[in-house]
């Protein structure tokens, strides 16, 4: 069994801050845990507005707290996000996230992340990024 506590992991090398300052992600479960997916608690800063396009991963995102919106850029659909909302990027959807207030999200990625990933210039995570050491 694997047991981890968020407060402890947030102070470890499992806590990654985006270079652009939009988000901070605590990677609770990663590829080397051999579960077939990764699980993260990600905090999105108020006013953050950025595009993502996970070409190498599928993602499910559950909003724990906060408010914002996600827009799918291929069809310009806008979805309101608030506590209790789950959105699923099941088609490698190119999307924009805007945080009207600070948001806390629980995120699941398949295939799992290695740990050090931040968005590349296309808004994606590389498939074979470095693992945490």
C-alpha cells in the first residue's frame, strides 16, 4: 500500500511550480508508483489564463474549490467550473483555462506523469519527461 499526506508532499520535490506562475501542482502519485495513472492536486492562481493541449496525455480534472471557466478551442465552447465540477479531456482537447478566483483541482493523467513536467510551448507535457529524484 502507498500512503502519502498532501501537506508533507507539498513541501517535497513532488511540488512543482509553473515557470509562468499560473499554477502549482503537488504530484501525489506518479509513473514510478506503477498504478498506470498519476494523481495531482493543482492550485490555479486567481486571474490565470492559459492554453493547454495535452497531445500525449488524457486528463480528468475535478474542481475542489474556486471558480473559473474552461473553453475548448476547436469549437469555442465555454464551460463554467466550480466546486463539484468534473471535466474530462478525452480527445486531447486544446483548451484555455481561466481562473476567476483561486482554484484547487484534483487531476488524473493517463499515461502517468514522471514528476517534473511543466507545459511546453504547445501547452503539453512531454511524454518522457524527467522523473523526480
